[in-house]
C-alpha cells in the first residue's frame, strides 16, 4: 500500500480532532464526576466505534429501558 502525504487541511483537522478529544477527556469528568471511562483513549475508541458503525443506533438494552 502506497503512503500518500496528507492534504494540509486533513492534517489540521486530524490535529484539531485529537485536541478536542483531549479537551473532552479533561472536561467531562469534571462535569460528570460519577461517570467513569471518559479517558482520552476511551473517547477515541468510542469515536472509532461510531465511525465503524454509523448506521446503527446505539441504545440501552430493552431490559434497562423498562421501569
């Protein structure tokens, strides 16, 4: 597979995306202290999962939704 240099706009977008995830990883635990799993690495995994399955709705299991 041939390595193609990135377009400058892609490089900037990639860098900004990483910065946003890092910022979220710092801000979310402060705003939601009871939640866990909000590290930068976890957020990047979540984003990759969402990109891999864009057509799927991610919802709670039916048993968790019932009163």
